[in-house]
């Protein structure tokens, strides 16, 4: 994450420690969220230093012309193909889902980086709840 002044090194206050430890402390997470990425995954997985493959089902489904259709067989098969190849190489897996229910099945399959929910939707949902309670 950049060598310039940033939050990663306390805006310069811990710059030297950051530089000394960055390679050991920063994870290289590759997103696989395109049909072409799935096709080229065997070659991608040969790159040294990859710590995790993260699947983006929204973009993956969109690249297949099936935006948001996560239960479409082609999307399911592509995710399974990514999973199979990563597990064969012992590369950890991650996935995004709009809710805890969406990612829970992947946790049960051994995925370790789970992103559940969309911050903007969570914020608007909470705001809506507050407004509704005030209006009651």
C-alpha cells in the first residue's frame, strides 16, 4: 500500500518500522472476479507470493452476462473450479457475499476470508431503522 504518507504507517510516524516489516505483514490477495481470470487461473496460481484468492461473485456473474445470478450453474461451476484449483495448490480462499447467509456455506467449505454485507446498505438500513423508530 504505497510508500507515500498513509494510514498504513501512521501517516509517517512509524514509517521505518513499516518499511522493515511490510513484506512480512502485508498479504497479497488476488481477486478472481472475471471469466477470463477463471480461465487463466492455473497460470495465475504459479505466481510466487500469493496469499489468497478472493472471489467476487457479482463481477464474476456480470462478466458472464448473468449479473447478480449467483445461482446460475455457470457461475456456481466457475466458483467451484476456482475452489478446486486453489485447494490443490493449498492457496487460501475468500469470497464476498451480501449477507452472512450468503457466505456461511463457503465458511463450511473451508474459505477463510469472508466479506459479508455492503457498508453503504448497512448504513442506510440502520439510518432507516432510526428514522422509523423516531416516527413511531
